[in-house]
C-alpha cells in the first residue's frame, strides 16, 4: 500500500467552516491529522493589547463546542511566551 491523504471538506456540525486532512502511511495507519479552520472569525482582534496571561480565561469562551481546545492552545502559547518547560504530569493532563 502507498501513502495517501484523505480530505474531508467541508466538515459539518461544527461552528464555522473547516476541513480535515488525514495522512496515512504505507501501512494504512494515520501518520498525521489536521483540522483546518478556513474562515476568518476575527477573535485575534479583541485580544490585541491585552495581557497574555488573560488569554487562557478568555479564549475558552469563544466557542461552546471546542472551549477546552481553545483554553489548552492559549495555555501552551503562554508557556511558549514565557519559555517554560512544563512538567510531564501537566503535559499528560493536557493531552
């Protein structure tokens, strides 16, 4: 079997517009999966000028379906801004 890519576009039953790309290796196992948001929603604009540590409490409120994902992404962004390495236990809790 050769490597292949599966694209699901559009993704239904989500808020906004999205696409999923799944890459399979030669054995047919998933090697990579991505969810692409294809519609600009503008949430970045109301974050401009705010303190970065406010984001983990603001971001989960932008979507009722994926609030956990937004909160985790903003927490990871704060980690990157601060240049911190989180403990393995914290990393596992986020997965």
